[in-house]
C-alpha cells in the first residue's frame, strides 16, 4: 500500500500587527497533520515567532500599514513605499498552486494581491469591516467573488451581502474575541504615534490625585521601543521584577508605577483592569469585547472617516475625549468613581463587539477544505 503523500502547508497572509496575532493564534490551534507558513506583508511578523516559519519578502512602511492617520498613504509613497509592491506581488504569484490553502487575514489588500496574481480560491478572514458603517462596495464584492472561495465576516449583514452574489460567506462571531492573547490599562498602539499617545496617557494619569491612581498596566507591542516610550513620558525604567517570560519591568516616578508586559499577555492584563486607555486597533476591539470600557482621544492627524465608522460600532462603550491630559483625566476619574457606569458600558461593549466562537468555525472550514 502506497503511503499517502504529506499534506501541503497552508499559507497565511496578514498585513498588520493585530492581523499577525490573529493568524498566529489560528495556526497554533491547527490540528495534528496540518502545518502552515506565514507571510506578514508589512513588518517583522514577530507574532509568528515559535509558531510557524515566515516566508516571503520583508517590507516596512513609515505608517506600518496604519491608515487611521491622515496623509499616511501619501507619506508611504513619498518615502519609497511603492517599491515594496513588485516583490510582494512576485511572491504571491509564486504561491499559486504551492499551498493547500491560502488564507488572507486582514483587509482587502491581501485579496487584491491575490486577484492580480491569479488566485481563485482564497480563504478570507475579514477583520477590518465592521458592518456598522461602510459595507462592501460593488468593486469589493466583485473582487471577493472572483478571488475568494470562503469568507468569514464580522457581521451577519456583511455575510448576507456576499451570500446574495453567490459567495460562501459566513459569520460565526468576532474572531478577535477568540484570539485575545493571554499572559491593561494602557494600549498606546503599535505604530508611528505610539510614543506620543503614551506620553499623553501618562500626563492624564498625573492629573489624578495620588489616592485615586489605579494599578497601571502597559501592553507593549512587539515593534515598540520601550526606551522611547520612557523618554516621551519622562519616566524612569526599572529592570525585571520576575522571571516571567512576558514581564518587561516597570516605568515610573514617585507616585506612579506602570507595569509592562509583552502584548502576548494582553488577556491577563485586561482581566486585572477596570478600564482601558487605548489608541490601539485590534486591542481596542478585544478590550471592549471583554467588557472593559475604553477611553480614547482623537489625534488631529487621525482620519476621521475611519474613526467615525468605528465609533458607530463601539457606541458609548468607547468614551471619546479631547487629546488633552485634563480631559482624559476627567474621563478616568469619572469611570474610576462610578462602578455602575463602568458595568453598563462594559455590557454595551460586549454586546456591540459580538461573542467569540469564530475560530472553531474557521478551523473546521480549513479542515474540510
């Protein structure tokens, strides 16, 4: 009897820090006999370390792919960002027929790359569109129908739009809620405005009287420079206090200590937090979905259309204030003192973001494919 040929690996294509983390969490849960490789289109792909091999050309952008900031695309082009496109498309074209399944995690960038390079049966996990504001355009529906075999959406409305044109589209929950990393109060983000946002968050904490200052935790994304954070906020750094793999020590001054942990500890940090100060993307959604009210501010450079789309989904659960220490501090004081309000906003967040459960449906579909 001739032994069965080994299964070809899956290829996961992701285009951002949060998307890398979601894809890595799925890969880590693949059943025995299934293996995967990852192509992070932007950045180092640190989330895949110890999970699976990384393939494809490495590329970086000034914006790290973050389109919530006005002018980010223009700055990327001006700094030579167009040069990363040909190597990426060459690699994606070379992948046709080499993998058992190509899985795109993120927005339409990976789908469009598949469209122009001849892929006809992508497995697409759309973690970008919420269904609360902007829906799929006619061009996006055409591209998805031509390129994707199966699509998992974040809302039934989005899935129904694709089903109406004959796409195998499903909604089984919000996959971000299945992939919250385990072991925050502060989530300054993972991109170009991180240090600036962190400094403003710390300035807000300083407005609180000492007796009201909470335990403070900071989730540090893989690409963030801790020393730069410390300098931006005028804080000193203290070395490791334990031998835990995710412990990064503390930042602080008299009356204020910020306990740092790698982003992989996000679930554990959120479990210990009453509320969150966040300028992050995926991590904001995960915090809200876990019932933690979020306070955020609009940076003058933010792209308001995207911010407003997100706010249509988040509603009151994400408290929006002016980018000023006093305004952020007042919102902090309000929520720290009002347990009933925190509970109400937390319940709204869980309701608006949706439940976990998608990852099991995704894994089942991959096994069936």
